[in-house]
């Protein structure tokens, strides 16, 4: 197979995202929040934890502790009691307390928009920083989580496993106007059709645009003929 040109990858990436926008128009951030700092804390909790679980934790926590001072002044043990079911809860509680304290002392109680400032906050890496920039400030930022990285490799848009390198690869080919929504659509696709343990290529709207899907074209056609569109590949 001839090596794909950058121009063709860009064309294919545009087709992928426009197809997904039509196929799954309600893709969005699935963490519940009502303020920038609530999204920040929810994103910290979401590391190696489902968004569904995080939302169950944050709903009563945000209601009981509605401002940053609650977290900044709380003890480590008090915050841990809220977030214990999130996994890695000690580190997450420490990051939440530290971020609350830094937001109050260094940023006037507001979540900063600058990438460098976001990365100074405890528990914040590029994934969370990009999420905040895109979701809160509408900056062009592309979030690479496990779904996005895995699907990028299947699509043939990156061979890297390091999220930062995947982000760099995607930013070269995905139109900047679609950077923010790209991550949301990859998460939805990864949860519905392109699952890690069962890729349902027969149901995937972008299978004809996917390097992996194209390689499975004959098997997909056979499964469809047998009425097994939801077969695993």
C-alpha cells in the first residue's frame, strides 16, 4: 500500500469528522459541571475512572461544597471522603485541594485560560489543560484520551502511543475548527462502535474512511450479508 500523503490524510480527516457530526450530533463533554473549576475538578477525578462514576461523586460534592474555599480549607481526609470511589483518591484529593488553593492565591479564584498556567495546577496535564481550553474558553485544543489515541491509530492518522505525539500528529491533519469536537466524537465512537475489546466495524459510520476498517472490508460485507453488523473485528 502506497504511503498516504499529508494532503490526503487531511482530506480524510475532514470527511471523518463531518461524517461523525452527522451520525452522532449530540457528542459532547460527558462530565457534569456548572463552572470552570467544577470541570477542572471533575477532569482530575476522571483519570482512570468513568465519567459516569465521576458525575455520581461530584453531584453531591458540588452541592455541599459550592465554592473553592470549601476545598482549599478542607483537610486531606475530608476531601478524600468525597472522592474515595474514584480510584487513586488520595492523589486526586491532594490535587483538588492544591488546585483550589492555587486558584485562590494566584489566579483570583478563576481558572486561567493560558496553557502554561493551567499546567502549573496540581493534577493537571495536557489532556485536562486542553479540555479546559476548548470546553471553557473555546480555544482550539485537541484532547487525546485513550479512545482518541486508539482510534487515531486505527484510522491511520498516527502510529504513536504517547498522547502528546498523537496530539501533534492529529493537529497536523484535523482542521483546527474541529479540534475541540474531535475529542468528543472519538469518545462517543469509542464507547459505542469502536470499543477496545470489540470493534463493531459493521456499524461504524467511518469504517469506509478508516485504515483498519478498509482492511476488514470483505469481512464486514460478509457479516452484513449474514445480518451480523454488530460482530466484533
